[in-house]
C-alpha cells in the first residue's frame, strides 16, 4: 500500500496542495469545539468512558484536518480510524451503562457492529446518489434501533439518541450532495458534514452524560 498516494474525493479540492481545501480543513474546528464544550461539561465528573469519547472526538478533528490538508492514504486512515473508535466506544457505553450489561456481553454486542455494517453497506450502496456515504449510513439506522428499543426503559435517552440520528442523517445528506452539486456550487457541501457531525458527536456524548447523571441520582 502506498501511504503517500494522493486522494481527491471532494469538490473543493482542485489540486494536491496543502491548502487546496481550506474550508473543509478549517471546519474541522467544529469537532474540537464540541470536544472542548463537552470537556467543560464533564469537568469534575468521574465518567471515564465519556472522557474517552471526548478524547476520541478530539482525534476525529485532528485526523480529518490532516486528511483535508495532506489528502494522502495515511491521512485518510487518520481520519477514519478515530471515527470507528468513537462508534465502537459509544456502542459499548450504551450496552454497558444504559442496557446494564456486564462487560463481556456488552463487548460481544459491540463487536457485532462489524457484521452489521458489512451486511448493510452494500445495501445502502444501491441507493442512488449516496455514493461513498453508504459506509456511514448504517450508523444512524443503528442509533434509531437503539432509540426505539430504549423508548420505555430510558425515554429521555432514547429521545436524545433519535435527535442525534436525525442530525447525522442531515449530515450524511450534505456529504452525499458534495460531488453532485460540485458544478453548480464549487465550494461543495462537505464542510457542512464537519459542522453537523461536530454538533452531533458532542450531543451524543451529552446524551450519555445525562443518562449517567440521572441514573446516579436515581432518576433513570
């Protein structure tokens, strides 16, 4: 594998230079801002998995920035890997702390994300216009499944998850529109994927934080 191979995937990029995607690069600040906001909200609270999610969210912002500046294979890996880690961490956190599963069943259900995604990505790939965003499409569906299953056990948490899924669906829509609208809108719409995802991931951490605090207070 050539880790330095150039990748040109987005409307804004017109050449291989470092600042060929200035808006896509700068809007990764949305992830860092969301991480900072959540770090401030978590201050003084002993919620280790929530802190791990904040750290991973920071990694998402850094990795995506590297991808939209260097635009090489290694940078694409730095972009995608933290996203996968966040997804797996969050699934585990919900399995353990919302469903109340022991660590091994919680881990086992988390690992099932891989066959779940492997089965559904080809299906979503058939959706016209979805393109490479098909790789992300199983995620909001999974969040909605969790929200539905938790609607009686933890209604506030279920509502928060559904809101997060809704934001992510809008975000994926803008990501998918980037190559489609490129001729009419040369800047592209990928930067809205960053802004909305920063909002969504921060919100998902907040949903988890609120559930844990409510459970500790005997309200969940």
